[in-house]
C-alpha cells in the first residue's frame, strides 16, 4: 500500500485532527496523553526522543516507546531530535511500527539543544535539513513531519517551510516564535508568520503559540487558516483545555494519578512535574506543601500531598476566602485549572532624560555577601534549602576548608590517598602499578592476589585428579600387567 501524503495523510491517518498535544520533554508520556485524549485531544506527540540514544540503547527504546504501545493512544506521532541523516533514519525505522508518523524537532530553543546541536539551532543549515527529511521520506513506511520556529524575516520563514515541503515533509507545525523568544523573553507568538506559511505550502499546517483557552484555538484557526492547533503549556496547566472547561485542579490531578496507576511504569519525576504544573497557583499560597511535594519519594505520597491541597482548597471554598481575596492577576480562584502567564520583562533603564539618549541594560548587582552566621534572610533560596538539610552548612568562603592539590593535575586530592592524588590520577597510577588505595576504593592489588590464589587452587585441585586417574586407568600399565600374568616371571 502506497504511503499517504499531505492532506490525505491528515484526513485518513490523523482523522482531520484539530486539537493537538505538543511533544514535551518528559511531559507528554503515555499517561498524560491518555488523560488529554479523554478531554478533547485528537492527536498526541511523544516526548522528544534523542535519535542517537534511541539507536544504541535498548532500554531507552523500551522505556520511551516500545513499552507504551496502547490502542487508545492513536493517532500518535513520535518526535526525534537529530543532526545526522543516517542516525535519524535508523531511529525512525526502529520506531515507525509503533506510531503513525515521525517528526523531526527543529524548534527546541533550550541550551541543551544548543550544546547538542539540534532543534532550532539547525534552522540555518538548510542543506543538512533537506538531506535528513528527504532520506527519511524515502526510507520510512510512515510520513515524516517537522516542527519549526520562525525567523524574524517572514520571507525567510516562508522559504524555509517551502524547502522542507519540497524535501518530503508531509505536515508542518509552526511555532510562531523565534529562536530567542524563550524564558522571560518568550513574548507573543506571531500568527502572521504562521498565516504566511500556511498560504505558501500545499501540506497541512499546525499552529503553535498563544494557546491558553479553547477560544484561542478557534480564533487561531480562523485567523491563520491552519488545519490544527498545538498546545504545550496550556495543556499542562489545564488538560481539559480542548473541551473548553476549567475544572477544579484536584479533578484533573486525581484522574491523572488514576491513569498512572492503570498504565505503569511511569517515572515518578514525570508525575511530580505534572502535579507541580497543575497545582502551580495553589502552591504559591501553600508553600509548606510545595516543599513536601518536592521531597516525597512514592506515588502514594504524591497523591497524599494532592489530597491535602484539595482539602485546603475546599476549606477555602467553604469560607469563600479564595473567591474574594484571590490574586488580581488570576481570572479564577487558584484551585481552578487556568494558564500561567509569564510576567512581562522589565523595560531597560534609560540613562538620562533626553530622547536621544541610548537605552542600556541595567547593570547586574551582585548579592551582598551573606553574614557569617548565614542568617536565613540573607541566603538565596537554594542555600536556604541546603541549610534546611544541613543546619551546620557553612557558606562563608573565608571559612571553607582549603583542599590540597593533586600532584599531577592540580585538582583537589583525596585526603587519605596513598599517592597524594585526585581520584582520576590515583586510578591510573594504581592500575599501572597494581596497587590499592582504600581512600578511593581502589583494589587492584587485592583483586590480582585473589585471582592468582584462585588459579593456584584450581591448579592444585587438578593435579591429584590427574595422577589418580593415571594410576587407576592407564591402559599401558594394564596391558603390561596382563602380559606378566599370562607368561609368568622371566627365568
């Protein structure tokens, strides 16, 4: 059967999906996808998977895709980050039987993507991207799709999309933000760029960006003409977004935990992260439970913290406290699922009052050095957490112990190292000289002596057995004895 392409793929395989859950690292796992599908999502992506690791690591494949096969979880698109055409195709070939399409991530703007040279940091390498998409389109039995970010230049964005379409991309997701729009500089996504791409290509287009409510989905489709709309953060804070509902947080939290129990295994870190997102606004008020949610180590303990948050919210509801006294920035009480809106970055400080004066970025001021007693009021949040775990923790640089340096590399040496070296240098020296270093837990000499003793013991054990067998069953001796008996003694 011929592989479906373009709009045929969207209509028949994806069933004209309009409401899409985005690929999110460690956040769009099976349990969350199933929860989102219950509440209106029509298409889901897997978390972003690393193609090179997927190829070489069987456990990584099993944990992230092969063990998550579920009939309810379709249609499904698997997303990879990659920067090598051959590796990308190898990973896609291993995954294609477990999904409906393979997506190439060209939109991740995080620092880890920059260090790994993938995601949006490939958007200027058109020759490489053309080769990756073309090769995947030729080799795979399922369509290949792409998720991109826009350039500031709308014309360049359009040419970029057309290049990917010509290479063989069958569906394009356009995040209407540039590479630099992230974190505190996220800002508003440009639907105009998305609209321009949609008009310029002949394949289905999904829009991503500015989606917080169902009304945003409908408005985006109307203004841009796209086939579907993808949500990431909006979905994390309200899984019922595509239903047009804003339910109580505990309703979504309890249902999610129930799905997790039905579809194990699910990493505890994923569950914790989802509860932090769902309870985000409430945890700003109940800081004690925020700390507890971060510390507990079991699924039941996480569920117990969620129940405590539910109880406190219901008590506030009974007193009508949260309704009248809620934070003015929130449209609903904090216990209602609603989006988190990042605060707008502060404008740059202008030096002088004249209109011609150039605006400069304010100079960063270092935090004042903490008092020697480490008073909690002067410590950063990170140091306060360390102090809570270890009350005797010392943060004064003048009072910190001075470490002696390794004789070879200059790193801090082990306090009791027999060679006066750091662990790395000690390991090399101990291995070379077949020596031990108890301080660093190295036992090369001990292991060698043990191995030698075992070999000697085995040798000694074999020698008696061999001599015994020679005496008992040596055929030459038996023949000589028989001949002597028959002929009698010589005269």
